[in-house]
């Protein structure tokens, strides 16, 4: 049954994509009408779900991180390649995921005049639990970064001196994968403030919990921020059963406290921005 459902979903995506392409050839968007939308944040925060929602809109051309035209091993290709893809698109809104690139989101926004971004945040308990089950190298990467942030690849890029100091203080030799995942959540979501997105109208901060609990209102506000109209069909497959599904994971108390402080700060930032 699962395989059948997956096959049906693939067929639906294929049909939807074909219909969108046909419609764009009939009425292509001009260069002046085109808007680039970046989806940023931290892994395991629901960005795939959000990308799928945006993909259901007939005005979008969506580049998922598995799309080899725009990504290599889940990392965005060089800027000229992305610019060429945007120029060739016939859609009015080109959507590109920017997770491994969240540290340079401001530069990407600056490179595409009129572009917008959605920064998706999910509670660190659920992210940490999901990451620890999905990945097994986060702890090793963070331990290597204590001596040299560059050893962590994209994880260490854009990291401030204050976060580097916290990493050296909190990442012990015996750190668990779930605590390491929580610290990575801290590192990557701190970039929202490090790039002053709390004062940048180009970036919309959205909470995963709001998106699944109140999908229509939350997505409609996000769509307005990026210049798209909301349609009920975009949220037809959203469900909230993934929120706090596994309870509180065993995160190091120091890291848990730091994450909670940042989560509270993000919550305030979302409440004080339209």
C-alpha cells in the first residue's frame, strides 16, 4: 500500500508539472515579472513539506535540493548556474531551497533583485530527535569544528565568534547525536539574527507548528509575503501529528537552555513582525 501511494504521488507530481509547463508556454512570465523565492532554515524543519506546497501552485517553478540542475549533493550550485536557471524559467516565481546556504541567504537575496525568502523554524526537540534518527555524523562534525570551523563544511560557514565560543564550551568529546543535532539547530537558526533578518522585510519567519496546526492562515500569510495568492488545495495534505511526536529528547541541559533561549527569541521576532 505504501508503494502504491508513493507511485500515485509521483504520478500526480508529474501530471501537475506537465500542466504547469504547458500553461507557462502559453503565457510565459516576463523577466520583470519573475520573483525568486528561497526556502531557508535548518534540516528536518519541514522545508520539504513547504516546498511541496509551493510546488502545487501553478505560478511556481520549484527546484528541490534533489534537483541536479540546481544542486550537487544537496548543496546549491554556483551563482551563475542558478542565475541561468532563473533566466530560463518561464514561471513568475522560481523557488529554490537554501538550507546548506542559509548562512549566505542575504547575499543570495541581494543577487536577485526583488527576491524573497521564507525562513522555516521547527521546535528544536522535534528537529533534534529527527536528525539523530536520520543522520549519524553531526557529533563528529561538531567535534572537528572545535579546532577549525572549516572542517565542518557548510555547517561551519557564517558562524559568528560568539557561536564558535559556545561550540568550544558545549561540544564535549562524548556529546551524543541528539545533543549535537540540537546544537546544530542553534548554530543554523542563529544565522537568522546574524544576518539581521528580523529587520529585513524580504524574509518571512514561519513556524512549522503554526503551518501544520493552522495551515490555511499561516500559508496564506507566507504566500502574501512572497507575492503569491493562496489556494486551499495547497494545504490539502497537511497534518499536525508530527508535532512533539516523541516527547522531549535527552539533550544536554546546557545546550537545551541555549536552544530554548533562541526559540523564545525567534517567537518574539515572529510576533513583532507583520
